């Protein structure tokens, strides 16, 4: 096979870069994300890059997912998936940014430069998997990705409409010679459902746990796939799907519920009061739980809650079967302080804090035998080391252990199978939560009672240039402008249980201000004071931050 790099430029004429009307765009944790009208040339170039990445990784499969996740319907995006389901290696994020932003006339030379720098042999096979969400412009953008791969004579497998976690799973299965599972939609569903049914056993209800779940699919691929799961669950979990055929993420979905702290539109009447409700996002990699009590008060159980629930249950099982393993929980600065206090002081599980972004949490979770990581937004999973899997498997067969210990080890192995270790997966995480709640006989109210969140809120401050603010210590400490952190500390000291940090956005000229305190009124006042401090000291533009109504 011989690849002529001129073909890269020849194909690119169909995907002309409208550079005069656009700023440079940057590959981040979410890949590239923008209004769909601006993405044709980006998709084409990411197809080219995926083929190069596959060759750089000894012809292993590389995934390309077309989605804008929780963004509005008019947006779309693209991100690459590395061979073991990881986010794209950080060094290659810069290559992606450079490749997308070079003018059309320099595209061939840029591809040649990447090949030379990464020692890529274009005579080797390139294997690329492509998946997309349900947005109406996804098929057109998928075609651009495919043409980018074909320009370098790579081979493409198109999976059509899938969740982001499913594509991560397919890539991992293929590159591990099916050791992780079968790289098909049927293989993915059967692996999760078999483990779930085994764990649940014959009884579908237990104590305060009722077999009824209300599922907000965000009008995205998560609703489509859950309808397929329901058929195979055969009543072992009763799920009522809503928000399945409207505008994606519009007044619904995990991000809407988490940000607005209220139920999504179209919530079924029979979910009120006290119905167990769950929302996923547009590509089904985030999940949050919530309910409305008999007094009409909304209660959210977010990623922090999910992490504590799963970690606590795993700790109990590990201790019961007698396996010596180190478990840790990974959070970001956005985690509620009450959850961190509960994990460290009540559950006695070590906690690490990393920079915001799933890739940072995932990497840190690898330091533990069993690493549980979740962002407060509901994106997270559990990673089990090979050592952990081997020891649990050995315990399940060890005749010197009691029957209860062996059965507990077998249960742990089913938990491993129920987990999508490659990335946060709303459906896998949901089935894990349902398993634990069922085993404990808990309602959402029982779950909520484990600890009380500190009141908190998130504010935005618009700046002329977000780059004037730099941060360190997992986004919790401001480095520049000099003296700003000292001033923040002085404000925080006035509020009982006060905590606040500021973090520049990765994509917009805004700074996010997080604040929490002992009361809602104090959290609001703290956020107001810190936001105005940032506005004054970091070049705020537009409307000055106002105090939120209590």
C-alpha cells in the first residue's frame, strides 16, 4: 500500500477551511466543539489524524466520536479515542490543534511534518472506528471523517448512532482481542445485562427500594439505547423513558438538572412525589439522580453522591471477602466539601483531588488497586487493576475461604463486569447504582441521608481575556494576577465552612467562580463577593456580577 500525501490536499478541497471568519480552535478534554456549520473541515482533518494515530500505535483501532455531548442541538463536536479507550494522549492534542488550524495550502506539509516527527510509516494499516450521536448534522460530519481516513488509505468501521461510552468499549474490545468483551452493540448490552441480572437475583424489590425508575434520555442517543436495554431487562428493572424524541438537551438532561437544580421538562406525573428519577446527557456519558419530596422540594444526587455510594459498597465487599486491596476515590475541586469530609472521616477511604477534566481523574485513579472517580456533573467510573481482578478471581475459587467469602468475591467479579472501565458511562453507572440501592434496600431519601451537602453555587464572570488568570493546585489556587488569591482567602475567612475558587474556562473568555458555605445565604454572598473581586482585578467586561436571589 502506498499513500500519496497529495491526496490529503485533493480531498480537502471539498472541506475548505473558512479561516477568515473563524478564530483558531483548540482541542481540549471535550475534543473540538463548535456550531455544526463550522465543523466540516475539522471533521475531515480529524479523520486524517485518526489514521495517523492508528499507524503511530502499531495499527491498533482508534475511535472517532462525533458528538457535542450536553451542548445545544445546533452544536456538534469530535473527539478521538486511544487504543485502550482512553482520551487522546495530551501530546497529540497539540498535534490535533495544529492540524486543524493550518491553512488549506499548508495541510499536506503539516501531515508530512507529523509523520516525520512521530516516525509514522504510511505503508502500515490504519484502522478507525466512527460513531455519532443523534444530531441531524452528525451523518454529514461523519462522512467528512470517513473521507479523511480514506484520503490516507485507512480502513473505516462505521458504528452509526451509538453512545460515546459504547464507542470507547468497541475500541477497547478490539485492541484487547476481545478480552474485554465483544466489540458489538449486542456484546456491550449482553455483558452489562448478564452481570446486572446475576447481581439482582430473583427479587426486584427490597426494603425501601422499589422497582420503578423514571429515565430522562435528554432527547439523545441515551434514550434510544435505553429502550433497547428495557427489552432485554425483561422487567428485572422497570424503566419509564421520557424525553426521547424532542430537541436534544433542551430543558432536559443531566447538565440541565445539575445546573438549574430542578426537574427536566416532561417529567411524568407519576414520578411525583418521591419517584426515583435519573437524567443522562446527550451522548450518555453523564448521569445524575434526583427526586421531589412530598413537600415539593427538589433533591439532587450528583456525581459526588454516586461516587460515595459505589465506593462504600465496594469497600464493604472487599472487607467481607478478605482481599487486601488499596481503594481510593478521585474528585475535582468542584466536589462538595461535605462529600469529601464524609469519604475521608466516615468511610475512611483516601481521596485525591485533580484538575478538572476526565482525563486527569482517570489517570489518577490508575494509582489505586481500585480507583473510583466522578466529577460532580455525573461523569465517572471505576477502574480495577489487573492485580485487583486476579486477587478477587482467586478468592472466588479459594476453598480455604468460607462460602460467604467466595460468594462475595463472585459478586465483586460481577460488579467488575457491570462497570465500563474505559470511560464514564451513564447506562453502566445507572445499573451499578440500581444494584447497590437494591442490595441496601434504600430509597433515594435513604441515600440522601448519608450526609448533608453544603449549600453551593457556580457563577460566571466575563473577562476581556481569560488567560490573565492562571491557577495551580488542582485549579484551587490562583497564581496570577498576583495577590488575587490572598484577597479571595480574606473573603472566604468571613464565612463559616466557606470555600471558594476561580477557574478560567477552557473555551470561552469567562472565569467560573465556585462558592460553598454553611448556609445558602452565605454561599450566595460569598460567590457575589468573589465574583466582583475577580471582575475588578482581572479585567471584567459587560455586566457586573449580581447577587443571586435566595
